[in-house]
C-alpha cells in the first residue's frame, strides 16, 4: 500500500512538486509547511532518482488509485445507485420549492406596491401638513406678538404719563410726595400688567419654558409634545416683523425692572406691605421672582455681615477718634498721629465709648434688616398665584435652600461668631472690654430681640427661648466664656480668702457672709438673661463645692471636738464652732436663691447649698448628741440618791441634790464655753431643744425612782425647783417668757410636783394628771405598788430604759407596762389598767 499523504496536503501544488523533482530537492520544503514530516520510501527519495523513474512511479500510483476506485464502486454500487435515485427525487422536490418561492416573491412585490406607495404619499402629505402647521403657528404667534407689542406700547405710554404727573406734582409748592394714592395704585397695576406682557412676549420670542406645571395632562405626553413643539417652532427672532420690536421690548423690560426694584427698596424701607406685594407680583409676572428674592436675601445678609465686620474693626474706631480730635488751626503745622490698633491708658475711655456706640448702632441695623426679611417673607406667604393658588414662597423655595428668615439667622450667627472670635484673638482691648461688659452686650441683644419680636415669631423670655435667639447668643460664646471665667475667678478668690487663715485663723461669720454675698452678686448680675443665669449657676455650684471641701478639711473629727470635761472649750471645739458659723451664715443666706431666682437656676445651686448644710450638720449633730448624752448621764444619777429614808421633822428644808448641782454647772458650761463658739441665731433653737430634752429625761427618771419615801418626794420637789432655776439661767434673759417657751414639757414638770403627793386613788383621775403623759402616771403607780417596773423585768439599767422610751413610740412603752401587769391582781394593777384604757381611749 503506497503512501499518498503527500498529495492530500492542503497546500499541495503540482507545479511545485514537479519543480522539486527536476531540481532534486525534497517536497514539501520545511519552511513551506511547518507540520510536514520527512517522507519515507520512494516518494521521499525522488530527488535522487531519475526523472523517468519518478514519472513511472507516478503512473503506477495513478493506476493503483484507479483500481482502488473501481474496487470501491464495484463493492458499493447498490448504495451509490440508491443515492443517485434519491438525488433525482430530491431534484424534483427542489423544483417545486423553487416554484413556491417564486410565488412568494411575486406576492411580496404586490404587497410592497400596495404599502410603499401609500406610505410615501402619506409621508409627503405629513411633511406638507407639518410645514403648514409651522407656518400657521408662526403666523399665530406673530399675530399675538404684534397684539402684545401694541399693548405694551400703550402700557409704557401710561407709565410715561404717570412719571410726568409725578414730576409735575413734585414741582408744586407744599407737595413733595408726587402722585396721589390712587395714582400710585394705578401705576403699580400698570407696571404689573406690563411685566406680564413682557413675560409673554419673551415666551413668544424664546419659546415656552419647560415648567412642568401644565395641569390636567400626563407628564410623559406633555414632555413629548413639548419636545416636538420645540423642534418644530419657528424662532420669531428670525422674523423681521418681530425683530423690529425687540429693542423696544428690551427697553420696556429694563424700565419695568428698574421700577420694580425701586418699589421693592421703597417697600422694604417703609415696611409697606401693599407696595411690596405689587412689586413682588411684578417680579412674578416677569418670571424673575426666585432670582430676585435670592438676591435680596443675599444682599441683606451681606449688609449685616459687613456691618458686623465694621463694628469690630479697631482701625476704623481709631480713625474715627482721630477725626474727632480738634486742633486749633493757629498752631501752624499739624501733627498727624499714626493709626493705632490698641488704645493707651489715656484714650481707653474714648475707645470704649466709641465701641459701645458702634455696637448700639449695629443692633439698630441688625433689627432693621431682620424686620425687612420677615416682612418680605410674610408678603411672600400671603401672595398667591391666582390660577394655581400656590403661594409665592413655595415657588421661591424651589430655588432657595432655606427660607429667607432661616438664611438670615444662620448668616447672622455665623458672621457674629467669626468676627467676635477674630476680634477677641486679635485685640486685648476688645477682649477685656466685651468680656467685662458682657452683661451690657447681652442687654443690647435683648433689645434686638425685643424689637424684632413685634414683627417676627421669635421669643426670648425666662421660660422660653426661640432657636434663632439661642443661635445668635451662641455666637457670643467667646466673650461669654471669658466673662464666666472672670466670674469663677471672683468666686474662687472669695472662697480662698475666707479659708486663707487655715486652722490658725478659721473662717467665721464675716467670711460666710462674704461668700454668700459674692454668690448672690454673681447671680444678680446674670439674672436678666436665662442662659447666662444657668451658666453662672453652674459655676456657683462648683464654687460652693470647693468651699465645702475646704471646710471639711478644717473640721476636727476626733474625740476632743465633742468632749465636755471642761472647764474650758477645747481648741477643736473652737475651730469647729468658727467653721460651723461660717457655713451657717453661708447656707442660710443662700437658701433664698429659690425665692429670688428661677427654678432652673435654683436647681443648679441647691445641691451646693445642701452640701454646706450637710457639712454644718456634721459638726453640730455630734456635739448636740454628746451634750444630750452627758446631761442624761448626770440626770440618771438621781437613782443614787436615797429617796426612801424617813422624814426628820426637826430638819429644815433640804438643799438640792449633788447631781442637780452638777447638772446646773454642766448647763452653765455648755452655754458659756461651748455655745459661745457658735452663732446665737443657731444656738437659740439648740438651747430650747436641750431644755425640753432635760425636762423629759428628768421627769422619766423621777417617775421610776423606787423606793420613794416622803423625804424623797420633798427632795425631788427641791430638785425640780433647782432644775427650773438652772434651765431658766440656761435659757438666758433673751427668753421673756422663761420656761414657758418649753410648752408641754414645762407643764409636765410643773404637774410632776402634785403627782408625788396625790393619794393612790386619785392617780387615775384625768384632772389631776392632765399635763402628764400616761406613761409617767403608770410609772408612779408601779413605784407605789409592789409590782416590778418594766426595766426591772428586762434587766435594764434606768438610763437604758429611759433612752429606749425616748427612741420608741409611746404605744411600745405602754406595751411594756401592760406586759408587766399580766397575771397581776390588786388595787394597783386595776388602777394601772384603767390608766392604760384612758390613754388608748377605750
């Protein structure tokens, strides 16, 4: 089997093959076919053989291929015949298909003739119709343009007539106002009509504006029609008949715009809302209202900013003062001093006066601008489109980011903050003057808020502050911080001076009054402004906390501060008395803050005042407790006295017991040595409370003194008399009523005397023991009876039992007595039960 792969190559060329054999070269060459493989056998070695041999080999190969083809045809002749028959049948089918396709082509050609020709005719007609419509629209617009132009000429002639009339009227004597009110109203209406005419002429010249406000139509449909109309419109500026009127229209527009601007300026200056309404209507007709309001708002904000910058410009103040200085012309050559940016000690008052004058003028101009902005916004809210009933302000807000009033307040606050901060940084004079005079500066802004409140909705009172006012006052935070720093310094200096002596020279009443006066002065100076009041109140609270800490550092808490050994007060007691006096005068005077100032400010000061009171109580309460404990201990020595010995008829009146003398001495020591270290205003209430306490303790101890004989009763009576003298001396001459100021306790002491000498049956009578507590009567019944007293049953000492009675309710003490009577019978038990029933109201 020969290899014929060489002849099946895609790029096999017979001529190249023949040339290769003649040249004795291999075929194919390497550079011709990169994927060629070296030939094996006869075909690859053709270059070495003769040409005849090569030709003979080719002949043999051809004969071999022919034989193979014949063999294949012979072997597969049936299949080949079947395929030939199928191809013949397929040829017939293809002929019928071709015939059908020809029919389809003929039908398509007929349809093309039926559709294409009418379409071309319709297209031509549509183009002609569109051009006719364009021409008709152009003619309609030109006609409307001519009518409007003539109308505008009439309106402008009327304006000229009004101007001539106004000029004539002004020339007349005693008439400087010009047109009358009716004429002015007619002129305003004419200007508004002319503006509407100019706007419509502009729409005709430049095409309709895409406002998107056409009511009653679908938005997509409207956009499509508008786009189509804009594409097909004929510009009237290219029409000579219309172009001839353009200069007149532009001149009329300039004049109407000028009149409108003059009306707006006049309306804002005089706050004439009707004039403003007419001018805004003119601007709305001119389609220039949003742009006009935007410009007006920006101009007013820029004017305020420029005025604020000028007010804080020290170079201008310096030039103003220099110009005011007058020098006699006879001096010859004048010396012109250089412009200063800081005053000297001599010129400081002049600079200060000039600065405050500028600030007062600034407030006036700020108020005027603010009123203008709000008047303009009010008119914008009231004026509405007669067709859509939408206010002018809604149309303006499509262009503006904020309302004119909001933009004004924002610009005012930003400008104030910027120039105030820069002025404070760049000038020591401004910083000191405005920080020291910050209340005066705030009062100027209060005047500003009061002026604009009549025309605006802003409020600045003690109970309510509008956000706009807070925004403006925050711009002054630089000077407020400096003022608060000075205020805090004054408070801290007062506290430091009060406690400067330390424990060697502790603060007293004068220092406490000084601290309270400093606090009240700072609060009073800020009372007029609610925000400043709160800030000062916070600083006051901090200062009071500092005073409390300084006082706590001086207070002595050791045992010597409450000891009552005597005969003199300890240094610790003297120190604590001085500090307590200082705290007393401080917190008692500051308690009036809630009455004189607002609740919000009082709420900030009240915690500091409460801390002062708590610190004061931490000094006084342990001392008073120690005094009561010492006096109770002395009175409890009553039970050491022999009260059951027989009465000696030959003996005279017995003197007071030793414990009572000690009690009188101790009361005198407390009054003369301890209480003198404190203020008399506080010790008066302490003295009265101690008197009542001593009487209650003595009566309780006397009621449980057992056994009690006749001589003991007389001794107790003597001790009671001595006690009255001692307590009267303790109260002092300041008490005009004596012991009667003790009230129920004094009545109880006076009623104790006859109780000792009553017969047993009369003890339960309500008239005999009217001023005595039922517990004292019950005690005395048990003392006379063999029944045990409650403290005996529980194993208590007399002092422990009396202390327990003082700390518990009377019903609990009655319960102890009732428990002692359980299972007991006899006269005394029944008498005690009757007293218990009377006490409980049974």
